[in-house]
C-alpha cells in the first residue's frame, strides 16, 4: 500500500426536500408528531494536490420533477463552485445506486465508478421485482450503469477496498444490500462519510433508522461500524442532514449554506 495522503473534504448541497415531517425520517414514529424536518441532498468531494475523488452523483431535473424534489443546481454547476470540472473527474465513488446518489453519473464522462459488487447484484436481481424495493431506483440509471460495466468503467469492491491512498470504502448494507460508506484521511484525522448509513445525526444517535430498509439488523450495526472507523463521533458526516451546513464552515462567505468544509473541526 502506498503512503496515505491528506485530503481536503467538502459536502456540496444541490437539492432539498422541504415538505417533510419527522415521521417521514424515522422507522419508529410518534403518530402525533408533525414537526417539519427537511432533508438536504449532497455530493461530497475529496481533493489533494493532484487528485479529485467525487463521492456520489446526485440526481437531475427530470428525476426531481418526477419525485417532487426541489433541485437547486446541477451537479456540474455544484462542482464548479469549488473549481472542479465534472467532465474531467476520473474517479467517482458510488455509495449505493438509489436515484439520488447515481442520477448524475452521465455528467462524468471520463470517470470510473467505484461500487460494491453486491449493490449491482441487488439493483439487477430478484429484489427489484417489487415496488417497495425498486421505488428508490431508476431503471434508466441502472441500465446505463450496466453499460458502464461493459465499457470497463466500473471498479467493484467486495467489503473493504482502497480507492486512493487515504480513501477507503467499507461495505455496510442495511439501507440497500450493497451500501458502502467512505473513510477519508484529512488534517483532522479520519472522517467518515456515512451517506445513507445514517441519513440524519438523529438516526444513528437514537438507533432509529430512516424508513427505507433492506436489512434492519445491518442498518443498526452500521451505526457502530461508522463509530469504529471515525476518529471521534464528530468525524461522522450523515448523508442528508441540513445541520452539516450549520456546523461546518463554508470555504468562503459566498458559498455559505451550499458548501461545507469537512476537514475542519465542526463548531459544536
Ligand atoms: Zn438511499
């Protein structure tokens, strides 16, 4: 193994879902609780002197209108805010194949996609025969990823793997069969991008999962896996929590509320 590198790490928000209540975001709910609880959509970016790794690809306008989501900027535009050209990105980690994580993959024509073998199996096999399982997948995204496989543009992992020095993927399952989280070495130590291993801080802190679940036991164990791999609990970044933009600083004032710098200690 090559010596690990230190990466700068960003969360970039590209969309939001504002009309949600707490009961939409937890498995165990209080039927009387209708408190609003919006959900944000992010992609993440790790940069070093000579490399850029993008984590997840968001979704596009057509998927947004089909699912009643509010897209704020395209993935290409989102990346340009931190001086990254999506067309030139060579490596994209895909945490799982849900529409809001793979939907922008066509914006990365030069990229190789890094995903778990079990996720491709999940998205193309018998589990997709029922609406309740296939609801968060888009057939267009999945067929296009199969094309990428035939073109040699997909690197598969089975468990743990190194994508670049200092960046590893970790299969965890739970939310989908092949969900993986990403561990990145930064100047404040190892930061773990949970993606949908924990949508919100509250999901893991209360062991009360987001209600899209393939395997409940793996979902619950996933919270422990995140803690094992992160330097401290302040080094875990949930996949969809608006709080991330409040507690991490923006790289500059103009990007406040859009980009968070995750390699800096959060302010709470
Ligand atoms: Zn998901």
